[in-house]
């Protein structure tokens, strides 16, 4: 491990100076992004349309720091519906080129545009007829000259204090990759529901895909009593089913009310223990909030938060078909 001499390992730098250094780095990188936004034009549009028309995959090729950025760009493209993968330039010539097909589009990334390992991959793409988009910092580089499309990601200066480490250049590469991915998304007309299909295990996917019927209790698990039942009977149903509430239904199983453990506490405070012998029809909450089984589970969360309740009765074709509790939604990862 290479270490600096002990007297150079740290400096007595004032916090204010250190903060200003950090802010200047952010300003420098933001300025390069702004310049690129003004400089880049039709080449971005052409690249986005080429990627959109690709019948294969987008093969992102890179090395070193640009390779790390390439991995992120490939992941972003894939998450937004564009099949893509990262190809490490050094591994390509050791068998990984077998993953590349004629229908693919190569997105080659190199700040200098002269990285040997990246350049060595170019002839293979040319030989099989796959298109190449180059992201490089110089229009005079070999990568820029031999690509079908060139996107200039050159910067005036790296942002680190020495002006050497890939900082501003990699930030710009990443931003251009994001721009291309989002432009292709617009061409595809992707919706939130489509995005969720690529993220079924994440919280966003669950919020956009999970329906009430996927998490609700149904059948015998649903607490229900007749509108002719007593509070005592309702209390037994609430206790045995464990939802803190029971639906109140008529002879056609249509929902006419709900009775919760909160309603019970208020009843006992007002009427004492004699209240449990009253008819449920007298003390229930009439016309309760309900939700349909095909509604998004996320909608149930919104209703519960807005109404400050912990469960919802599920109604289909006017009849009780289930119940869903906040705890079930939280366990499913919706919230």
C-alpha cells in the first residue's frame, strides 16, 4: 500500500475553506453540464433514435472509470425498457464478444477516445455490422473518427484539485447517458406501469402493480355480522378475526356499516357495559369507506392515511368480498 510521508498525511484545513472547495467542485461540474447542454444537438437525437430502433441490445463498452460509468448507463437503459448490458473492454477479446450480435448497438465510452482496450473492440463491431455510438472527449480521437455517431463529452478541466482524476468528465458521461436513456423512454412512450414491470421486487413496482385482491383477506377470514346482530356478537367477531373491526351486512351481503374497536371504546364510555347488548344497527358507522378489489394497493394506503383509519372493507358488485388492513399493506412492502 502506497502511503504519503507522515507529515503529508493530513493538513490543518479550516472547515470553511474545505466547504468552499466542495462547493467549487459542484459549481465546476454543473458548469460543464450546462456547456454540454448548449453544445450538444442533433447527435443526441440521432443517437436516441438509433438506440430506439435497435432490434438487439445496447452494448455499453468501457474501461476504468469510464467503464464504471458505462455499467450505470447500461443499468439505467435496462431499467427504462431498453435491453442492454455492459461489456468490459479488457474481457471482450477473451470470449465475451460472443455476446454481441449484428442487431446490437455499441455505446463506446472513453474520455481520451484512444483507450487501447476499447479501440481493439471496434473492428469486431465493424465486421459483424453492428452500429457504434462513441462518447469521447475529442473529435480527433480514433474512437470518434471510426464510430457511426460521435457525442462530444470533452471538458475543459477535471474538477479535482490536481486536475487529473476523472471527475467532471465522468459526471458528464453519466449525464449524457441519462439523457439518452430518458430520450429513448420518451420515444417508447413508457408509462409508470411499464417501469414497474422491470422493478417488480422494489417498492415502486409493488405500489404500481399490487392490487387489493392480492393482499386482502377473503371468505371466512372476513369479519362480518348481520345488521340484526348485537354489539356483543360483533365484539366476538372482531376478537376472533383480529382485524379490529367488522363489516355489518344485510341479508344480501351488502355492506350497510362498519363497527370498530374504537367505536366499542366510545360506546362503553358513553353507555357502560350495558352498551354491548344494543343492536349493532344503532351504533355502527353507516356508509363506511370501501375499496374495490382491482384498485391499486397504494390507493388503499392513501385512503387510510387521509381518513386516519387502519382497515378498509373491500366491495365488489355491491357486496362484501374482503377486508384489507394497513399492517398487511406494510408487510407487502407497498408503503
